[in-house]
C-alpha cells in the first residue's frame, strides 16, 4: 500500500465515522462497523467512540504509515435516511463498484441532504406522535387533541433550537415550561378538568430520553463503559431538565390561572390502543427520516414489539413481557438486515420507542417529587428498572438466536 492510497483510506474512514456518529449510531455498533470497513480496505485500526467524541487510530500492515485523529462532536440525532444511504455507499465501495475517491465525494453529498419529508410533514408527525402517545396513556379525546396542539409547540421549539445555540441549550426545560403554562391556561379558559401533567408529558414525549437510556444500558452491557455511562447520565440530565421545566410551568400556571380539578373522563375503546401504536410509529417515520422503502418494515416492527409484549403480559409480569417484545423485535430487526441488506437500527428504533419506559421514568420522578400520580401506576420505580433490564436482555438473546449480518 502506497502513501497516497493510505491517505485516501484513512480520510474516508474518518469521514464515515463522523457521519455515522452524527446519525445517532451507538458506540458499540459504530466501532464494530468501522472495524469491518477498515479490514475490508486493508488497514488496521482502533476506535473509541463516546456520545461527544470519537478517536481514530489507523495504521498500515507493517506500520509504514500511522494516523491518529480525535474529534469533539455533538451527540448525534436519528437520521435513518442518511444512515441507510451511507451504508449503501459503503457496500458499493466494499464490493468494488465505486472507487474510494468517488465514495468520499458521495459522503459529502449525503451529509448535506435535508430531511426527505420537509418541515410541514415533520410538524404533522409531531402532532401525530404526541396525540398517539396520549391515547396509549389512556387520555380522553379532548386530552388527545390538546396533546397534539402542544406537540406542535414542541416542534416549533425544536426548529428554533436548530438555528439558535442559546435556545438549544435550554430546549428541554423551555419546551416543557411552555407546555405546562399553556396547559394550565387551556384548563382555565377552554377545557376545565383536563389531566394537565399527562398532557404536558405527551406533548414533550419526543424529547423524553427513554431511547437514550436504553441505548446507554445496551452499551454498558457490551462493555462500552465510558460511552454507556456518558449516555445514561446525559439522558438522566435531560429528564431532570424536562421535569423541572414542566414543574415550574405548572406551578406558575396554577398561580396565574388557579388550581385545576382533574375530572376522570370515560376510557377510550380498546381498539384505539392499536390505532395509537400505528399513529405513533407512522409519526416517527418523519421524525427519524426513514426512507420510503423502509416504512412498511418500520411500522411492522412497532406492531411486532407491542403485540408480543401484550400477548406475553397476559400470563407473565409486564416487565418480563417486555423481554418477549424486545426479543421478538431483535429477531425481526436482524432478519430485516439479512433480507434488505440494511442496518437493523432502521426498523429496531421504531419498535423500541413503543417499548422503552421513558414516560414511566418521568411519572416516577413526578411521584417522588410531588407525591402524586397522574396516571394509575404502582411500583413505578421497580417496574422501570425491570423493563430496562428486560429490553437489554431481550435484544442480547435475539442476537444469539438470529445473529445480525451487519454491525449497524
């Protein structure tokens, strides 16, 4: 391997690693995938990835050339469209269909791609997802409507955070504060008796870091201790900021508009639960920027995860039922990898959103601070811990039964 070829290879690997990090790839998957690419390209490499940094060490067979690169990065966000295109590009390179110079140029093009759904559709997806979550939590039809309206407010805050660093730093508490204040105003002037805490939780559910907590625990289980610890602590701080903003907003709202007397509404029909799962997953398609050809796979993953959990919970504890749901989801995601030759994360993330107990973590925090439960939930803390452990264990067992074809 000559000097020029080595430079081209290490430049491509560094750019590929940074882009995959940007698209929210967990550390253990990112490191494994980059090692596969390095082996195919004929170089030796070692990588250390965390939610905020990535380190590359690349060297040739006889150490004629060595390269070290460390970069400080922002935590990535889910972008399944770019992740899929990047994986396809890497496959073309490794199969010899394109050369590394063209692949490097194509990476730059993928990195600049906007969301395939645009701002309007993504805004509708926020409304759809927040309303669907309220349905899953047993809210009444008016509460579902108000959750969707405040979910649109959360989307506006997210757009503002994308162009302002100051707003980005305070996104979680500012969004939940505004939602809490407006929910109190709605209760005072438009719809008395609504469940304000439930509406606030539903409106900011996209920002609740349940998925990050699960990914962090998965990294810890794979012995990625630094990355896993950092991701878990970051998720906990996001949760604290969300709850403090909501607590402050509701407290000020009660001072301005008066206390709210919650009136229990009639429960919604059982079939709305399945409608909620469909709407939640379909909304996540635009939020996660899932490609059109992967939408049926993604929606099906949510139904497989939820139905397996619901079925198994009829004869075992709900937390252990989550193990069955995660196991079924993991097998399905790895099977998708073999059939579609695409990263398992593309479909797995949609199913995990249905299973992760981020909302129950928020509910447990509310019960701990205020001593009040705004939904029927007993032993929330123990249940949350058991669900998290069941999720991680289910995915690990799935990888044993149906080994993944790709590291991503």
